[in-house]
């Protein structure tokens, strides 16, 4: 018995299945309580997201010597169209004193300061985030906003600045885990019910996915708490969707093969062992492709992107382990009745013989070259939409699907004060030439005001207000000019940071990550496919189809963002995230299909094998694609544009892979290329192309 069969015998054995079940129960009891602590271990501070080598990150670290970087400034702006009155001034002054009693407010409150046009006042309130992170911002800003907006209805008040914006972002993410979990479970349950048409079978994949998610969260919490693994709200949210979505996909493939083998084996233990032996390598290769692709994110400059990689890789590995051990044990323990009301009885015919995918394969087989050329041209036309993709970052207003108070306040603030009020450019230099640095900074076009340097020890702290809104391109250009001017001061060793500099450095790091990580992911996936399929031509063909699918999905998404949803653009990390998810997950379905095609081609030839492989896997892969697409689509329900865009694009890309690329394009290419698809393996020379065989999956024969 080879290694694969020995491993397959463990969860499907008459006694060992119980050992597997008990082992998972013990693991769940031990780790379950830790899973709930993952949210508390999230690090959402700016430094955990930024590129470590960026100038703005270095400024954040040096700021600690002057004031805590573990704080965010809320900017309260009051306006009256007819002009600020003495009563307004008195109210704002009274409010400023009251703000000191708001939760987590710590430090000096400044203002109220009048605008030059006499129609606005501004007060800045520092909020401590040292312990609670951005979770502190919500309660503080709620109290500040309630105080500021109470009084004369003719006086408008808004809370904006880093503190106000952060509070609204925190609210957008609040309950994200619960929202995503319940929405994802609802989608998966409905689709599993439709797929299996059984009132009970859906419970087993869902239980296995839930156990995998809990264990993965616990493992990640332990690594975050004891090994320095960075976890933030973004990675925690995507982890939930990926583990349930990918885990359910693996479950669907295994259950489909098990049901197939139950018709060939009277003993369900033998049927499961054979199903694991046949489908296990494809599931393993699929998960390995996803996990290794995620680990490629470790090469990213962006700390948030680099931290996302291991978090998701751990989730996929745990999901794989659960689906190849726990789920088979549960299926064998429950027996055939779990498939009720349509139980796969021994000796009954395989229903894929006359199914829809067999008919689709027959149509493709008539003119495969015409089919793949036409499909390629259509997908290529959709890919042209990429020309309109604006993935150069989102402004504060563009980051939300709605228009929270902080966004309104930022607009009002810009109308009456210099755009950078409340989010200054920060320069830290050596103390000696600090006056010269400040003078040079004041000469920079776009700088409205430079404050006196604050010297502490050997360093000087200088702030400057820019004329434009801090999230505008003009402000970013001003930061570049400020860097050029201050870097030129001899002996100053000046570094320019602040919110605008953070955005600028993030965009540049994301562009770098695209250029580095995308080729690495392609090379890794190509290598895995080559080892799995033992060929060169087939992996190259599959990689080309997935890249085309990615480009088409991004092109269509760009058109939707610009003309349907009217988003102002996309986050700078958007293309990379979508690429990694779509290439890794899109290859999944190609692996599921092509491993079956290769299995069939050994006995039938590639053309007939492609028809049989499509007939056998079409239904399950379609179901898997719908579930994975729907789980990522749940991200679109969040009021954050970045998540909505990733969810939409990945959902669309998975649907393209499922219904067009895998079922039509790859099948047609396999039929047209024939045995040459497996070059240089022996199969390329030995498979008989003219073999006449039924389109149903072949009977069990030794591999």
C-alpha cells in the first residue's frame, strides 16, 4: 500500500475514524476559548500597516520623543453661514472645557480658533489610543460630537481630523467579525442546501469549516500574542471569509468524489478511502497553491500586506487539514443516510452521464478551436477596462460607501481653513539646523504655515500646515517638495512625515509590492502545477488562462466602479490583493478539473478525457465557485470601499473562472491541444487520442 492510500485509510478506517473525531474534539476544547481573543490581539496602529522602511514610518517612531504617537487628534469645526457670533464663540469655548471630560481625551486642547472669513471656529482635541487603539476613538468622538452639536441649531458642528475619521472607520469595522460570520454562514447554508438537496448533509461541511475557523483563529492568536505575528481588522475579516469559503470548496470536491465511489463500493469505508486517494492530491495541491501564494505576501514592503500572508496561509492549512481528516471521519461515521433523500446506492448509475456538463462538453468538442479563440477575444475585450482603473489610493471621502460626519467635516474645514488644518506635515531633524529647516519648509510651494521648532535633546520637531486637503494629490506633491527642500539642508538629517506622507508612502510601497510579488506568485503557482501535472505545457496554458481571467475581472470591475457604483477610485493595494486571491483561488478549479482530466486521459486520450473530466467535475466545481464567490461577495456589504471593491472583484473573478474559464476556455484548449498538453511526460506520447469511450467517469482501475 502506497503512502497516499495509507494516509487515506486513517480518517476512513473502522476504528481510526473515531480517533480522528476525538482528536479534533480535544483540539477544539483546548483552543476554542482562545479564538475569541483574536480581536483583542489586533494591532490597528499606523505603524503596523505602514512600510517599515518608509520615511513617514521613521517619523512616527521619532515622534515618541516629543509626544505620544499613540494618539489621534479630533478636529471640531463650527460654522455659521452668516458669521460666527459672540454667543457662538462662548459656546465653543465652553465646549472645549467639556471635551476634557470625554473618554480617553488626554493632552492639551487648543482653540477655538476663528477662520479668516469669520464664519468658522476650530478646536483640536487629542485622544489617547495607547491601550485601546482605535477602539478608544468611538466613545471619545461620540461624546465630543454630542457636546458640540447640542445648542443653537443655526450653528453647525462636525468632528473630523484623524480622530474623527478614525472613529468613523472604527464604527464601519465594528461588529465586522459578526456581520461577516453570520452573512457568510447564511450564504453557505443556502447554497449547500441547493447543492445537496438534503436537509442534513450540509451540516457536516459547515461543522468542519466552523471547527477549522475556530482552530485557525486560536493558532493565529497564539502567534500574535507570543511570536509577534501582526494581525489587524483587515486580515481577521478576510481570514473568516477565506477559511469558510475555501474549506467548503474542498468539502464539496471530497463529498462529490465520495458519493461517486459509494456507487462503486458496497463498504462506505472503502469508498471513502478511494475518494480520499483520488481527490486528496487535488485538494492538497489546491490548498498548497493558495497557502504558498499567500506566503508570497511576506515579500511586501507594506506591513499590513506582509502580515496578511501568514494569517491567511495558516487559515488555509487548517481548513485543508479539517477537510481531509475531520470531514471524512464524520461522513463515514454517519453513513449513507446523511445523503437522504437521494442516497447513492451501490451499483446505481453515475448521474453525470447525461448531465448538463456532459452536454456542454459535447458542444465544445464539436469546434474546440473556435470556442477557445472566441472566448479569449471576449475576455480580452473585457480586460481593456483596466485602462480606466484608478488604483492610486482613496481620499477620506472616497474610503466610505456613505458620507459620515467626519467626511462632511473635512469638506467644511477645507472651505474655511487651510486644507491641512488638523493633519499637519511633521518634520523631525537634528536640533542644530532646525531654524534653517523651518525656513526652507516655509518656502515650499503649497505650505501655508510653519510653526516654531520644538527642540528636545538632539532633535527638533517642526509642523507645517499645507494649503490643500491632506488627502489630495496637491498635498502629496507638497510633501515631495518639502522632502526635497529639507533633505538639502546640510547636517539636518530631516525626515518628513504626517498623514499625507503616510498616504504617499503607502501608494509607493504598494506599487513596489505589485512589481515584486505578482511575478513571484506566478512562478510559485507554475512550479506547483508542473509538479502536480508532471508537464510543462499544461501549467503554462493554465497560468495564461488565469491571468486572462484576472485581467478581465479587473477590467469589468473598473467599469463597474467608475460607472455603476461611482467610486472615486481604488485602494493602492487593491490590484495585488485581487491578483493573489484570483490566481490562487482560480487555479483551484483548474487543478480540480485538470487532475481529473489527466486521470481520464491515461485511459481514454486527452480529448475524451477532457469531456469525461468536465462531466464529472462540472457540477461540484460550479457549486464550489458559487459558494466561494458568494462568501467574498459578503465583503461588499461592509460600508468600507476597500472591502467592497475586493469583495466585488474577487466574486466576479471566481464566477468567471467557474463558468467561463474553467468550463469553456480550459476544456476547449485541452481538446484542441490534445496529448501535447502533457509534454514532456510519457502521457504526451502514450495516451491514445482516438479512444472511443463513454463520457461518464471511468470505472475504478488501479492508478
